[in-house]
């Protein structure tokens, strides 16, 4: 009886703690087709596992009850029995079938969430570059010409293609009610396609531990009607300041900032990596990946930043220093050309 008290106390404590939670499990409350596919896969897997546990526990109780020692005579010896081929085949095939079923479901769902959701193939996706830095999120809308920090607005019933990368350690971009997580890394772009079918505010976060500020690295994903989204873009263009190279360097260097809006993007003077799995090679003409923490000065190593004189005078040992020192004038020219346009 005394041994049951710790288990009973633990069980009651879990019930009390769980009843204090006023929010539902977000991954099981999908608001888009990608999240719905993942939610259905999770629930299906849980039912399979629950069925396996049910069979195991029923057999366990049956064996304990039928063959408990109290029912047998003191001198009882069980009869010798040879193995049953039918039973051995049965308990070998059942796990194999379960693994095959789960594998097929997993592969199909993985393929489904990596492509544009069914029914939205003919729509042009909204491109949003989502980059992370310690410890914040930058959202660049290249076609709309606006940028936000620590919040992202998207239209409903339209595919959104997030292009993810990082200006620091590896992070993981995750909006649980819209889809699964995907990593953002410094030398490559990963893509995540989501659709919000319901208007509302959804929590987004970094689900990969990346340092002491990890707990504060969350953002709001606000899904709104296409008309409201267009109105918001126009308001940002009309009221928000332009994002300069100096302002962006300050953002990268500051650990925690609030919500910010800009009427231009940092992609003009600090491009994202081109394509998926884009490599970063110092001194290379086509290296445009974002810098790591050690190079947060706002410079990037694009081929446009090196003049013919630079290539003629720089050797391999000082290539990186030349690239860094020659970047600021080009940033000013880029900004001047933007104002001119």
C-alpha cells in the first residue's frame, strides 16, 4: 500500500498541472493544409501505437491471470511443447506490417508537405525571406519592398514560400498551426511552403536551442485577408523608414529588439544565399551567403564588391580583409541608386 502513494501522488500532480494549461496543443489545432497533413499523420501514428499497447497489455494481463502460481499445484510441471510455426510467423509479420504502414504514411506525408499544397498549385506564392540573428527574426518581402522584424503578416488562402537562412547559429523556423519546422543555416537557403486558410494570429518560434536568448526568440504570424494584406503593405511603404546598411548592422549587433517595420529590405545590400545549398567561399565572385557571428559588420563577399584593381593587388592571404574593407562604399552606392529609382 505504501508503495502506491508515490505513484498516486505523481498521477494527481500531473492532472493538476495539465488542468492549469489554458491553451490547446497547437500542433493538433491546424489552420492550414500543411499542418493538417502533419496533424493527421501524428494522430494516425498515435492510434497505431495505442493499438499495439492495448494488445500487449491485454496479453500481459491474460498471462498473469491464467498462469499465476496460486492456481497450480506445488508439484506441477508444465508439459514440454515444441515451437509453433504459425505463432512465430504471426508475431513476426505483425510488426513488419506495422512498420510498412507507418513508413508509407510517413513518406507520403513528407512528400506532401514539401510541395505546394493541393489546390494551390496554380497560384503564385508570396516569397518571404526569413533570416534569423541573435535573437530575432527578419522578414523580407522582396516583391513588396518591405521588411519586418519579429512579426510576419501573410495573406490567407495563398501559398507562402519562406526562404530561410541565418546570420548566426543554426535556428529552426516553426509556426505550429501552419506547418512543421525547418532549419535556417548561415551558408544555404532552405524553403518552407505554407498556406493559412484561416485568419488569425499564430505563434511562431525558434525550436532549436541556439543560445541564452533562445527563449525570447518568438514572433507573431498574422494571417489576414488579401485585401487587408495589400493595405498593410501600402501603409508600411507610406509610413515606415527605409532600412539602411547602418541600421541593419545595428539590428544584427543588438541581441533583443521589439517589432520593427521598414519600407525597404536588406536584400539590396546584403543578398541572401542564391538557391538551396549555396556554398560560401571567401574571395569567390559568386559567394553571397550571409556572414556568421564573427562577421556582423554588415559586409558581404559578393563579386560586385571587388574591383579589377582589388583582384590584381590582393593575394590569397588578405583576400577576406580586402573584401570587408571595400564593402561600405558599394553599400552607399546601392542605397543611392535605390533613392534615385
